């Protein structure tokens, strides 16, 4: 995660426009998009979670 943060230092992720995809007889998929810098903010949030978890004694983090 630290490497990902270093790669994005001083750069903002581009804005992603909303998009949809549909095929007959299949589920329609819609991506609502995200604003500029969204990925960096989420990486920062995840880094904060890791740091707080380590302070609390955690050795592993999982989700799902």
C-alpha cells in the first residue's frame, strides 16, 4: 500500500464519467463515476485504517 501511495504522491486520479453497459437478456451495469482525486482519498483512508489497526494490535486486515 505504501508503494501505491508513493506512486500517486502529488498526482490526482482523473475523474471517471458515469457509464452504463447493457446487452439483451442480461443485467444492465451502471458505473456512477467518481470525482477527481477519489482514488487518492480512498488510499489515504485505507492507510489510516491500517495505522489505527496496528496500534490496536492487529496483524491482519480483511474485508468481504
